[in-house]
């Protein structure tokens, strides 16, 4: 992508990033700051509420899982502060149900982690009518591929323990073993 297409709208657009991973937040703050955004960070819902009360953002990047609350609860708060705010939801635990709920609440996109600033900007641009179709090289993942990646993340989280992973996923251990014996689903 050329630098002209990465430029934010005129003026310094306000971007709120809410994620409990402080390293991720500071990295995104630096990257988006270089791209011309005025960035504010929050690591919990209560911190985000305090920012929103005095600073309505034009863009918001919200993590689904936050300490003590779901990031989905922030979408209506962000929309109340600025109804035109373009909200992108991030998650390390992608599911169709939460994606649908996020979109219903007003998010313009739902992205699985890890994610980079380029993907976030593309997601923000979609709500403005830009990039309505996936760019060349950008592929939408199938439901089966999302399931496979989610299983792999949970399996990694439980250090390869099949029984613990099956309990976390609320599935029978043999079902999980059967899914793991298959090759990754195609995109």
C-alpha cells in the first residue's frame, strides 16, 4: 500500500485503543502516532469510560477480553460518545457468535489477533466505503479455518494438554483428537 492511502483523514483523528496487553497498546500507539493519529490508551473498561467522558474518538480499537468485563460492553459506550466512531473489535478467541454480536452493536469489523496497523486501517476504511472488497492478497478465513486456528490457540494456551484443551473448548476429548488429526482447514 502506498503512503498516500495510509494517511488519516484531515486533522489529527482521535483513536482510542483499549487492550489489557500494555506492550500491544504502546506499539500500536507509536505506529498510529506516526501515521498522524492522536491516540489514547486504556487497559480496562473503567479506564476507557474515563477517556470517553471527555474525549470522543473517531476510531476505536477494542479487545474482546478485558479484565472484569467483555469488550463488547464498550461498543455502546463508544457509540454514545461519538455515533460516527468506527469501531474495530480484536480478539484472540474468534467466534461467529461474538463477531455477529460486535457487528450488531456497531463495530465495523472484527479481527483475529495477532493484527498489525495496516489491517486495522483497512478495517477502519471499510466503514467509510473504501476497500469494500478484500484487497489482493487479503483473504477472508472460512468458518472451518477459524475453528482450526481457535483450537490451535487454546491448545497452545494449555501447553498441548488435550484433556485441558477439550474442557476449555467444551468438547469431548475424542472429538478434539479427531479434529486435530485432520489437516488444517483451507482458508
